[in-house]
C-alpha cells in the first residue's frame, strides 16, 4: 500500500513558555542521563520507574509563595506512583519537559521539523496506548493535558486547567506534532482530527495549588478514564450553560 506522507508544518501558536524548565541540549531526550539529576546527596528513594526523589524536592511541600509550587520531580514521581496504585498499564506518562521542548522546536526556524524530538519516544508504541497524560508548566502554572484514543474516531485532547484559561493554541500545537509523527512513522490508518475539550474543573483559590490540581485531574483519568471522559463530555454538550466538574466527582470516579 502506498502511503502519502503529508507535509505538515510544525509551527507554534502563541502560548507562553515557562521560564523555569529548560532543556540544555538538542539531542537530549527524557531518558538521557543529561536530563536527570545524577547527584546522590539527599537521595530519599528511587521508584520502580527509576524516578529519584531528593530531600530538596520535598522542600516545595513545606513552602509558600514561589517556593510552594510542586516541582517537576514531585509531579513525575507522584504520577508514576498513581499509575502503579491503579495498576494502569494502558497509559503513557509524558515528561514535564516534553511540551517545553516541543514549543522550543516549533518557535525556532532551524528546528521546525520532527527530528528535534525524534528520540523522545524510543521503543514506545505511542499510537497503541489509549491514554496519554501530559503535565505542562507555563508561566509558573501547572496544568494537565490528556489525550485519549488517538487512532480512533473518538479521539480527544482534554485540558484540565485549575485557572480555567483557554489553552486551545497549546492543544493545537500538540495535535500538529502528533499528526506529523503519525505519518512520519508510516501508519496506514486514517488520521482522525481530535476534538478539544476543556471541562470546567474546580479552580484553585491561591497561587500555588496548581500542581495538586494537576495530580487530582490525573488521578481521575488513571482510576476511571471512562467516567472522567463522560463528565468532560457532558460539559461539552452543555457548553452554553454553566456546568462544572464538582469536587464530589472524586467520590463518583475514585469510589
């Protein structure tokens, strides 16, 4: 079968980039030694996914203000812990650095191509994994993007943001990249354009609980993707009236 490769430009929409998460090397990927903390001083433990947790990482749990945000290590460690808790193998947890690197590649004239991120998913058959969770940190704020059923007609990209902001341009960038990757890998199935969902989840009431909201949203998907999607789609069907996924959704979904 002849496969027509589409020339899909990878250009970035205007969404703000975090000033605090920086990738140092173009050849770096999420599994490279350069992308990990290598010093053992203050090491508390390493989980089964080889994510290390240090004493300095836990300092953010005892702080307020700018020091009170959960850092990328705590986010990664906790998401892996929840994945193990619910024994959910049908999910891929993205590095918090992924979107930052994607944005950098898309805004650099010399990097607007697939090669800039070709090593990030070595040995991973992404398009056969029904749920992807992508933690994103922008402008000192964490939020979650979930991707479901990417090779099916009910393909959705869902944004769970405790500030309630419009992240359509960021969702669009993710869609463009993975459509490009899909054709680059030589898949023969039809690419189905995704639907974007932005359910009105409970909003944070301070400046530093965004990481906790991200973890809460991820746990809803990890424990019961179907029920979480149902609640997200209810808002989509009723988007002209006020609807919000309430805090009581935790008991409905988590049991």
